[in-house]
C-alpha cells in the first residue's frame, strides 16, 4: 500500500506538501504514509480523500484484487441499499459519509458488510446470525446450495437467507424455523463469506 501511495501521488503530479494541504494533514504525515519503514497509515477518511485526489479506488490504493484476511476495508451497508438495482455502482464510489470496517476474511474488491437487523436467521445452532451480527458479502462468488446469500425478491425487498438448490428447485430458507421458506423468484446479489458478532476495528 505504501508503494502505491507514493506511485499514485507521483503519477498524479503532486508533491507531498500539496497532498498534505489537499487532505488537511501535516506534510510529515504524507511522508510517513509512504515510508515503508514506518507503521503510520492513513485513517479511512484520509484514505478516501487520497483516492479522490489521485483518481484511484480505495481497493487500488490498498493493492488488493483479492484481499488477504484482515487487511481489507469494506463498506458497511443497510439492507435497503441492496434494493437499489445498480447498488454496486454506488458502493464503488468512495464516500466520507460511509462507514468502513476491516474484513477478517479473504475477499474480492466489491465485498461489503451488512449488519443483520432481522431475527430470520437466529437459531440454536452455531450458524445462527442474530440481530447485530456483521456479515461479509462477496458479489463475485458463485453461490452453492447450502450457502448464505443476500438476495433481492421480485417485490424489491432484500433478504439474507440460505440458498437451496435441489431436485430442480431453487428456493431460500431462513435459519429460524419460524420463518417459511421462500419459493418466489429472486435475484442472487452476493454470497456470505463470513460473519463477526461485533464490528472489527479499522
């Protein structure tokens, strides 16, 4: 990442002092961010400003096509965000108003996090996803039967459910047995690659 910060700054034609003024930090901070011997890293709001300044995505600055576990920042979204047809295009635009968390699982560049707000997948098993759980969703993965996914129903509603494909049927099942299975048409948006009970630090 530090090499990318230096390379993208030079490609954009900025001096460290100019970057510091544009981002709103001391010039020394920019030097430390680019110094491979320093542990100093830009905070997420500064990283977003740098991406805007250099015309590069946060993923490009991080140097991640597939991020190693624990090293990628992903955007936190709400279920209603997934109800928008071209929601991924919006998520690819860095925003200083958005929340980001560190994803502790290997993931692709379009991965995002979603806080569970429904008891539909709360159950007695270890797979339970109670309210407040943060799930990480990767839209670049092909789902397999038995995996948890995010899906958009024909009505436009977005849900997180287990994807089941068997005997020529395709349907969604909640982990909570009190919820009925969903046989209505749906669009698969992303596959759950993992979850954490609390949001990891950035």
